[in-house]
C-alpha cells in the first residue's frame, strides 16, 4: 500500500508513468537500487525528499512484517521438529543430537 501511494506521488513529482514509479519504489524498497531511475527534480528536490520519506516508511513496514513473522516461523519450526521426531528417521537422528 505504501509503495502504491508513493508511486502516485512520484508520477507527479518526477513526471514518470505509474509503472516506472512503481518499479522505482520496488527497487528502492528492496534496497537493490539499480540506478536506472533516480529522482531528478533538482530545483525543488521534491523527488529526493519523497525518496527519503518513502524509505523510512517502507523499511519500517518491512521490519515490522519480519518481526511479526518470527513467532509464526518458530511455531512452524516446532511443529515440523515434533513431527520429524515422531518418525523413524527422527528417532535415528536423536541418537546423534
């Protein structure tokens, strides 16, 4: 949702089409940064300000998603571990752990 909103703002401030702005948001949010599209509005620096603001929101959002996924991953790991321990292969491995 954050990327969709900021892509709309980049279409206005940088005169990009929506697909290009969405591509820029995706590449920037994943910190790949190919450099194929860079905010060029040097007169008012609106694009650069939008980029910094976008990164703060997007990276905070991604950090929150990862933080929320940790308990789910742990729970899944315990379930898989318990199921594995019930198998013949799991009992065999238990001798070595």
